[in-house]
């Protein structure tokens, strides 16, 4: 009888340990979702910075072109 009680207690302990692990997949999914959203946000930030850099470069080139145009019409 004592052996059976120990077996039951061990099974109950195993069930309790398994129960503690049940929320783990949800937690991992939540962490994964958070990491994915942060990655996407950073990618969008990088794309925004690159777009700003390209626009700034185009504006600089345009100013340079305008300066050359003005210089061609200046009277020596």
C-alpha cells in the first residue's frame, strides 16, 4: 500500500510540473511575436532613414546643379 501511495504522489508531482509548463508555449509565442514586431519596426526605421538620405542627396545634387546654372549666367 505504501508503494502505491508513493507512486500516486509521484504521478501527482509530475502532473503539477507539467501544469507549470503549459503556459510556456504561449509565453514563447508572445516573445516571438514581440521580437518579430521589433524587427519589422527597425526595418521600417532603416528604410525611412535610407529614404531621407536619398532625398537629401538628391536635394544636394539639385542645389549643385542650380549653382552651376547660376555660374553659367554670371557676367565676368
